[in-house]
């Protein structure tokens, strides 16, 4: 039985734990055999309700925010989160997040397939684990900087930064890909035609062996991040 930590409380004033799918700030925008993708937005001084993660989940911050994370039986944790920060919320994790003065925006991706052997690459996604970073921050290919963040045996997460006008091809015949845009960009066909604009926080899913696509930074800023499944 979990004992309540001093000062423990929930936004609703009780300790009822709900599944992530029922948390009202998490809006399901994509579901398939591999992922549930939730777009999350919470106003300043509001809270994400106490909820449970039934799958390993990856949280990608769209903007910086200061929050307090509360979990039953544990001290409160105050965090200054950064734009493009990637966090792992493991299966079984129960918590509430109180938002301070900034609008809280992220994309949370549940990984519906079992994940094995999770480890950090070039970002401290698992706080208690060391980095395994073979890629240097300045490594670039065709003007695109790729920074691997985290991996399991089934999933790789990479943050890619595109200079204005550059494109990033994505997808292979043997893997599906989810692209999450941290800044506005465009989805481009193999012929080079822009198919549609992708807003910040928008996404593209590409199935295995689907037609080739690219992401283009058509603006003067931007760093579309992508998750390879």
C-alpha cells in the first residue's frame, strides 16, 4: 500500500488514478498497431490529472515550461523543461503534473509494442542511466544535423535540425516512421512537390514500404524531430 507523501494532492482533491487515455488534456490524434499519439496542451496554473501509463511512452516538449511532478509516495519534483526535450514515461508510471506560468505543450507517444533494452544515446532521457553518444553535436549530412536521443531494440528517437530550404527524407522498406514537427514545415513527395503544411506539434505517419517522403524546412527557423519505429 502506498503512503501519501507530505503535501501530496491531486487537482481533483482525491487520489483516483485514471488511465492516460481518460486524462482530459491528452487528445488522441493517431492510433495504429504501433502507437497512440496524444497532443497535449495545459494552461498555466492548471494540472494534468493523476494518471497511469499502461505502455511505455515518449514525451516530446514543443516549448519550455516549469512544472511540478507529483507521484504517490514520493516527494514533489520541480522541473524546468526545454523545447525539444525528450522524456521517457515508463509503463506503470503514475503521476500528476502541475503547470506553473507557461503554457504547457507536448506530444506524447505511447509505444504499443513491448520495448526492450532502453538506453540513452545523446540525451538524458533516462535520468539514472549514462549516455551512449557516438554522434557529435556538429555531425551533419547534406546540411541536416541529426542527434540520436534514445533507443530500445524496437524504437529509435532522433532529433533532426534542418536549415532553411533543406529536406530530410524519411522511411525505409523495413521500418515505419513517425515524424513530429517541433516547428512548422512541409511534407514533400518524392517528386519534390509540397503536399501539405505541417504545423508545430503536427505529425506524419509513414508505414513500412510506403512511398518515399521528405520533410522540408520552408521557413527561416525550425527543427523537425522524428521518431523511427
